[in-house]
C-alpha cells in the first residue's frame, strides 16, 4: 500500500533514478554477453571489435540519461530558478 502523503516531485525523481539504475544493470549484462559472444566466435579481421559500437553509443546515451536524472548538468537548479521566476511573474 502506498503512503498518501508522498511528495510527487520526489516520487518522480525516485522512479527516474530507479529506472536509470535498472538501465545500467541491463547495459552491463547485455555488453558482457556481446563481448563474450565476440570472444568465442572468431574475432574476424576487423581492426575494431564489433561490440565496441554498441558499448560506446549505448554508453553515451546512458551517460546522458544519468546526467538528466541526477542533475549533473545543473538541470534541477535551472528548473528551480525558472519556477521561482514564473512565480514572481505571476504575482506581479
């Protein structure tokens, strides 16, 4: 049963962080599988291993998602400042 007095903003943030952590775990498992497949199925003559592409581009997307979820780019502070600006504007 969910508590009725839950802060909606904190709840959204907690859910986003939980989803991000699940995404990191999925990223690690899938990449471990891809690299294992590559290691056991003939590495080919390419100078760059094929799993590197998935690891690299998915990793960039995951970092961007983490930056958004955890506010590494100051998004939460920017949102707070914008909220305060809108409140002041509405009161005028």
